[in-house]
């Protein structure tokens, strides 16, 4: 505001002052636009030179060399939707056993997501020392427990929200709001993929349905649409890939070749049109997927001993049928990694069918009965996946990430036999390329309520995953709306103690 202009009573504004303020505002907008175009606005607080991969719009999935030394070439994320309880799986708390049935000290009147909390509740499953490391793991997941010496646990995770949708967003995208790129989209944007007949990024929903936030877990946000995850699973591979039975193979091939010539001519008439090139590239990928996806999703060639390893040959009951379906998704995940797909996101648990806690890890009402279903579905197939990756030598170059949106309370909710939401402390684990084996980092308090030692944020977690891929989370950026956007926003530190 111009101080030389006469002031009017109250909040009145005359025409001269209005025009003067408008002029100042417009010049500020113009300055912001110029600075933004030059990459000087919303600056990179790290002071590091941004890394923006050089992407050919016509070949968005071409493999790109990371700027730093990489330990991992691929990432396989196993996401347990519904907030899997750390206190009933991987985070052993003797004090919780000793004080079972008592109020949590200092938190007697604690009210959480669904209401008032009751007494402390020990896990219904016994914890036992496993492997040479002696890691205490629950009998809920005995097959994974047997692999404790291969896993790197982070027991001090903290989130920002106690609600499932924003929690899924935060773990998948680093933001609680919708509309931001997922971790897999950032990785595909930075590194492309080794296989040009398959997407760089594949999401495999649980056979029972999709996670609560569905596609937002694998969406590209403001990144180019080419980097969205393609979702399909072993039960429902991408439909309508095969040509009609009435069209002969040579005729179909000739049609596609003719279409390719038309596309090339169209691109030649509009050189430099990145959107056009990207659109043609997406159609070309779809054509290649017609040949590649049916083959990779067809598990009939898997030998009997592999099906047994995963539990994919079992059935006859609700749990066994569900486990076999999830097991086939685990085999599909291995086959995609084997083919060179850069980022695979495998979901365990869904919100599309059955209601609360029936097909996901949201154990509010009856933890024992709910988790007695979910534990066996997760356990054997996931353990089989790790064993299979290891015996094929794929674990040496693949980073496996097990995560969930947040943890659960050490108390039972008043009036129920289940645990409420708890973002203050929970567990994730890593395995494979570049991480320590049989190692535990950080800790929650004596009851597993809150992370208190070497606290790890979701941004730290993401920074560590990018680091193992040869990417500096402070440098990997995308210019959007005047800001140099990052997966980790303005936060995050690599969790170096977990690195091998």
C-alpha cells in the first residue's frame, strides 16, 4: 500500500488506492512467474542442484542411470492395508505382557480415533526368539518369523494421521492429501524401466479388492501421466488385450504396422510436440503389453514346488482360497521383478468388499478372530516370495519393503476386543539390496505406544528407499505450480544405520 495516499476512515478504499494496490499485486505476480520459470522460486532448501531426468517423450520408460551409486535396481513394496498391528507381529513388549489388563500409566483417560481406551492388552499370539539374531517375532506370522535373519526392522516409524485414507496417502505419496505422485511414480520418472514391453510401475491389488484410496496409491499426481502405476493382478489381468478371434494373426500384425506408420508420419508433422509423442508412446506400450502381459500373468508354467512354496496350490476353505489367490499375486510380483519392472506395489488387504476388518487389517472389534484370518493369508505367500527371490539371486538387486499406513494401540478399545489406530509408533521392515540383515533400528516405549528411540518419519523412510536406488531425495524434483516439488517435501534424512 502507498503510504503517501490519504487514509480514509475505517476500511474504505478509494479508486486511486485500489489501482495502486492492484499495480503492486500484478507486478508481484509477474515477478513470481519470472522467478518460477527460472527455477528460483520455492527454492530447494537443501541448496543442491536439482536432478531432473532427461526424458524422451517418445520413450518415457527408457532405462535411465541414477546419478549416484545404487544398491538396488528394483523395488517391491508389500503394503498391508488397514494398519497391521506392530504389537501382534514384530514389536515384542514384555511390559505389555506383565501389565495386561491394567490402565496404561499416564494415559488412563486417553481418547483416540474411535473413542476412549480400555486397559493394556497383551498379544493373543506368543512371541519367540527366531534365527541366529534371536529376534522376537509373533506366532501370528511363523513363516516370516523364520526369515528374521534376512529382515531389517524399523520399529520407530511415526505418521501424521490416524485416518486410513490420509494414512495410505502419506505412506504411498509422502502427503496426506490426494493428488500427489506416489513413490513408484517418482521412481519410474527418475529411472524408467529395464523392460519396454511392460509398464515401469505395476500395482497389484489384493484379490479381495482395492485399498481404501484405490488408485491414489499408485497415481502420478502432477508428474506426467506416463508414470502412473498400471494395476492388475493374477486373478484379473488386464482385460481385452487379445485381438478378436475373427482377426487372423498376420492381419492383426499388418494393421498395427500400418498404424505405426501413421503415428510416425503424424509425429513428423508436429516435431517437438511432447504431449503427442507421449500419447503415441502410451499406445505403443499398450500394443506391446498385448503380447507381454498374458505371458507374465499366466502362472501355468510355474512348477509344483514353487506353487507349494507360496501356498498357491491350496484351497477348500475361505482362508486357504484367499491365501492361494494372494499367493498367486506374490508369484506375479516375482515374475514382474524378474522381467525388469522397476517398481512393483503388492497389496495385502482391501476395503472394497466385506466391511471393516473383514478383508483388511483394521482390527477394531475382535482382533483375535480378525487377525486369525489375515495372518495366514499374509504369512506363507510373503515368506515364499522372499525365499524365491533369494534363491534366484534377485534379492541381491531388489529392495523389498514391507509397510502399513500406521500402527495400533497397546490397549483395547473400551467395550471391544480390538485395537484402535495409532500413528505415534509402528513397524516397517526392509530386505534385500543394500540393507542390513537380522537388524532392528529404533524403538517404541515399553508399551509400544509411541516411538521414542531413533524416530523415523515416513519422509526418512522414503529418503532411504530413494538412496538405495542411487537417488538423492533432496535433488530429485519436478517443477510444478512455482515450486520444485519433492517426494519428501522439505523433510527427510536417510536412515543410515539400516544400510549394509
